[in-house]
């Protein structure tokens, strides 16, 4: 099976599993590494950092547009290397959060940093962030990843 299929599916599976497990967390959360990392179930009705929480349909539409744009970009530009992996990670993360928005009306978040005040996040968010980072690094240092 090609990377185009399995990488987003792995991200999606890991995201689904961790979100389902997060439903079983105690209400006060759970400390994994004292002062560093914890788990706490939160319902995010917006997008990154709970932006657009008051407009419930907009995050789902934005997610869908990002997914469509990513697929079209992958098919037309055929990026390679880091850029391709980054876009596939972003696709898997966007799909995970879109499914939650469509079927739950919110995105479950559960990973909490305890050493700095930062919004609670999930596996899909990590995948989106890692994917964006790889695409940016590729644009800056690996122009060969974007053939003309």
C-alpha cells in the first residue's frame, strides 16, 4: 500500500483510539509526568485555540475546504519528500477533527502541557502541527520537494 493511503489512515486510527479512550478519563484529569504532561478531557467546539467557538458550522466547512485543497495540491503538484509527508500528516489530522465536528459537534481534546499554559490538544492537532512544520521546512530548505 502506498504512503498516500496508509499515513493518513494511521493518523486517523491513532486519533480515533485516543479520543475514545479520553472519554474514560477521570473528571479531574490524570498526570502522566508531574509538572510536564497530563491528560484532561475537554470539548473543543472551535478550531485551534478554540477560535470560532461561537459559529458551530464554520470549523467544519473550513476543515472540509482544507482537506479538498490538500488533496488537489497533492494530485496536481506531486510534492516529494518532507513536503509530501507533511501534507499527508495534515490530511490525516484534518480528517480526524472533521469527523468529530460532523458526528459529535465538537472535537475531543485530551493532551495537556503542565509546564506552560497552553490549550489542551489531541493527536490530530499534533499531526497537523508536525505536517505544517515539515511543509514549511521543505519550502525553506528543500525546494526540490516541490517540482514545477
